[in-house]
C-alpha cells in the first residue's frame, strides 16, 4: 500500500510538464531516498509509515505528517522536507 502511494505520487510528478530535467532528477533522487527511509521505518513503526504515505497521497502536507518523527527518524524527515521544498520551488 505504501509503495502504491509513492508510485502514484512519482508518476504524477515525474510526468508533470511543469518540471525541468534537473527538477525531475532531484525529485527522483528524493523519492528514492524517501522510499528507503519509509522501508526502514516500516520495519520498526509500520503504523507511522502508513500514516506518512496516506498524508502524502491525500493531503499533500508532507512536512506536517513527518513533524512528529523528526527526533526518532531524522533521515525520513529530511527526505520529506526536501520533497516538499522541491515541490514548492517547482510551483506544484
């Protein structure tokens, strides 16, 4: 389920005509890092991982969904914040 949400987000964003090739590359790298961080989180905190994936797909408030995890999962929070910045800078 989490992978499905990430794949949907990735498909929508990587095929957006509003992104440059550089933005697509940064987005792809950040999504790959996010996948890795969520996979690590899923091994120890599957409920929180599911919540993040749902928030990413439903509300678009990635930063808010990850705020509670900042202390325990800084890599995940950093990846989510980078994704939010890329989207914001891209006008998405």
